[in-house]
């Protein structure tokens, strides 16, 4: 599907969801501020502002944009709409850090065959100099293969000349591994947006996720004590409800990242809709037990976005008393906290 068609499709789906959810909320205050009919609208899940169909035009003041979840470079599909402001801000400050981490870390850890790109590399011999992006591949611990991505024939010729010289010099900037904190914020963002894609506006219209949003929009600040991030290899992809320990009642989101030909699973814990995020992640960072009992969701094929009946299920069973008709598998999840 073409991007504009896809944006419209997501808008239709999510605005239908909003039309069903809206009567549960008293939005008088906002409706006075907004001078257009906001019944046919969607909310940006990060800044929580309303957008109508006008925002589908990419020429509008603040357009709605496709958000791949996980990021496209990590194998994700376009799943939700974000306003352009949130998209560019979190793309640059959050997603890029995760991608850098996944690519830089193996290289910095001296993994054989790991590779990295260095922009603005300078290669020079006695009588020639060329600049550009180079790819470094680690052949052995301290032995690299490198190649210049010569942009044009002129640079290619220079590069050939330099390589034939008796001696040449190469200057490049080394990459630092991005901080674990930023990487975890990126993983939290993926889990949060996947949950929005699954559960719709009811999920985000909950002040218990205010600090999760604040953390994603202010990645440099350490707002949440833990980000509930864990690397996990055994659980199938999907959503799980944590039933034990009680303080950690929450939603476990398992997703996969694809990069450099490998797939890796991550599990991120989102606080339960009835628990305040700031306290939840604080308790999580102090939890020494490290084992969680999980209930596997049996709502994989349930549409929580456009079916009124199912949205009611979410509200009644997940949002309120947590007695959703779940498959009682009693799975245990060993949490290896990456924080
Ligand atoms: Zn936004």
C-alpha cells in the first residue's frame, strides 16, 4: 500500500476507534478549544493532541505521519500515526540511538565480522586525499577490512591512486556506544506504540501512562527508574498479562528486532492500566525476585480498535478488574533487567 493510502487507512481505523471510545469521556473542555468537529479525529499517542482529516495532507501545518513499529530499519511495519513533531523528535533522539547501539555495540565489543559505517573518513597518501563514508569490518580482534563508498568516478580514481601508494593514512571518528538509558527508552517506545496499535485510544487516554509518554518525549531525562526492559529468547511474540507478583501487574510486550541479518527478541513491561507508571517502574527497579507469572493473552485475533463489543471487553476486563478470559498457562518469565 502506498504511504498516503496507508495513512488514510490508519486514520479511518483509529478514528472509528475514537468514535466508539469518545462517549466514555467528557471532552467539553477540549471541544471549546478546538474549533472543528473532533468526532472524526485521532489522537497522537505521544503528545496527546487531536488531529482531523486535514492533518493527512503532508502540506498541512502539523501533518500526521506513518510510524513504523519497531523502526523500519529494524524490521518494523507502519502501525500507527504520529504527528510529524513527535515523529521527528523521537526518531532522531530515540530510534537512532537504538539503531546505533545495535550496530555499534558488536563492533566495539570486538565481535568478529561485525561492521560499522564511518562518515567523514579521510584517507590520504603523500600526493592525494579523499573523503567519504567507509565501511569497517572486523576480521580479527585488531584487524579490519575497510572500503570507501566512493560517490563518483573522481573520488574512485583518487581512492585507487591512494591505495597504490606505498603508505597512506586513514582518519576517522570512532563511534561511542549510546547510553543504555537511551536504548531502553527506545524499547519502551516500541512497546507503548505496539500496545496503542492493539488497544487503541482507551489505552492511551489514561493518565497512568503520563510519565511513560514524558519519558519517551524527554529521552535525556531519567524520569522512570526502570524501563522494564529485558532480553528474552523463549517467549513467543505478543502480549502477556503479568499476574504475579502483585505489584508488577502489567502488560508484557514481546517483539522482535531484525538487524544485520539477525533477529533478537525483547520483552518490555508496561504498567497495568490501573497502576500509576511512576510508582510501578520504581517498584520494578527494586524488585529482587526477578520471576514473573504470566497469563498468555487469548486476544491475539481480537480487534480492539473497531469492534464496540471488544472495546467494552478491554475496558471491563483489562482496564478495571483484570479478569480477562485468559488462557491460564502459568508461564514463568525470568526477568533479566537490562537497566
Ligand atoms: Zn504528537
